[in-house]
């Protein structure tokens, strides 16, 4: 028995000495070998079908801070979907690394910073970028800058990739702040919940290529309820506010031709997500206001059943005073028609969409309205619809 105990003690001492030696004198080998493999294996186990690859790992023992130069996430070990550049996490203790990652209760002291994240989805032909991400678990706050969502290629290559009509979307958000966030859910892939998401100076640019025919039952641009129902990891955002947003809607009718454009400015939106646990449903209620072409005030209210199996939507709003000739830059190209004269005093609209079928009414008060066709474009207008 004495010999066995001595042998066991020597074995344990040898292992402990080896670990201490690697940690003190060969930290690069230790962290980029044993620790890195533990983290990568732990990620793969909790995220089947995805592989985590850490380029270089550094740990500052006295400040409990771990740093990584580049982290990549691959789908099915081949397709790169995420690239994280310049990542650091403070408050992560050494035993968390030995265990392959922290448990839920260990997150409270974590402060994470990321210089840039690139998300590339070749199936959707779009990519996302976001910079300067800062996450504090103790403060329940997450901030980010310079969010971008746009096609991987330019407009002409995107439209040429499909024989039917497509809608190109570009989104930019200079500043994002999530307050009352539950980062633990975001980190471990479970439910993510935040009380408020504030998006500042968000801009959306939409372009529809009407030089091609419309595809029936297209899956290229799914409806909001379809996107919501496809989300694998559940999330909940109680309230979203958009301050001073911009929306540009464009239609083109020939390659490299002039676009018909509608612009909305100074958009302010407050959206609330309501969850009915009894009906197991989620509904978004949206209220907003803004300006059309920087001159005409407008308001909008919307009810959007996100968890619905079919596309349904209710919206209503008002439109303020406007010189109707201000929309000729759109009508000339889109409808081969223009306003010769006319003043809009006010307008209201109320629309109900159920299972993709719309009904409603528009009431407008206007004076001296006169329309005229745009010569030479009547035939083109018929072909576009």
C-alpha cells in the first residue's frame, strides 16, 4: 500500500510539475495547445454542425483576461460563416479555461470587447459586419458601432444571378445599444433577452429590379413571420427604438438606367414585442413618425403577428400637406404618369392584410389635381407590371 501511494504521489507530482512548467515557461504551447483544444471541443459539443477555430490565444494571468487574434466559425467544417477579429474577455478565470468554458454562474464578471465581426452567408448572398462590440455582463449592456448588411457582390452581379426580380437591401446602423440585456443567453446559445434596443441614425436602402419578371412564390425575400419562425435560438426584445432613421426606396426598369425613388427622413420608431404565453404567440406593435422628402410629415402604426404561420399585417397612418408635383421624380419612371398640378391637404390610410390578401381604404383631401401621361413611356409602363 505504501509503495502504491508513493507511486500515485509521484505521478500526480509529475503531472502538476509538467502543467506548471508549460504555464510558466511555455505559455504559448500551453494555451494554444491544451486550453485552445478544450475551448474548441466544448464549442463543437454545444453547437453541433459548427466548428470553432482559434488562430492564437493569449492569457494574462494576473488580470484574468484572455485574448484571441482571430476566431473563425465554420459550418460543416468547410464554409466559414463567422470571423471575429481582435477579441478579448476580462474576468475569465483560469479554472474556466481548464473546464473548456464557464458555467452560467461564472459570467457575472465578464467584460468582452471585439474589434470586428464578419458574418458571411453565401446561401442568402449577403454579408454582415459590425465593429467595436462591448459587452458587460454586470451592467447588462451591449454596445456596437458601424453595423452593415449588404450583398456580397455589386447590384448588377446580384441581379444577374437570378432570372427573376429581386429586392436588394442595404442597411447601415452607426450606433447600437442594448440595455437590460441577458448576455448569458447570447453566449451559451440559449434564449437571449433584452429590455431595450436603441438604433441611432439607421439607414435602409432598397432597390427592386423591375426590368425582370416577378417569380411566383419566391423564397428569395421571405416575409417577417417566415424569418421569425426560422430562428433556431429563441430571443426576446421588449422594446426597439430607432432615432433619426432614413429610408430610400428605389425601382429600376432597365440595366444602368435611372431609378424611381421615394425618400423618407427623420424617422423615429418605437416597436414593442408582446408575448402571449397562453396562445404561444409573439406580436410586434410599431408606432413611428417621420418626413417624406424632408418636407411632408407622416405617421404610421402597425401590428405584425411575428409567430403567425401566414403573412398577416395591419397598419394605418396619416400623411400631411404636400405639393403633389414633388413625387413626379418617382411617377415619371414608375407609372409613366406625372402630376401637372395639385395640393394634398391631408390623407389617412388603413390596411388589413390577412394570409397575404390586402383590404382597406385611403382617404385624401386634395385640390387642383391634374395628371398627365409621360409621352413615350406608356408601353413600357404596361410591360413592368
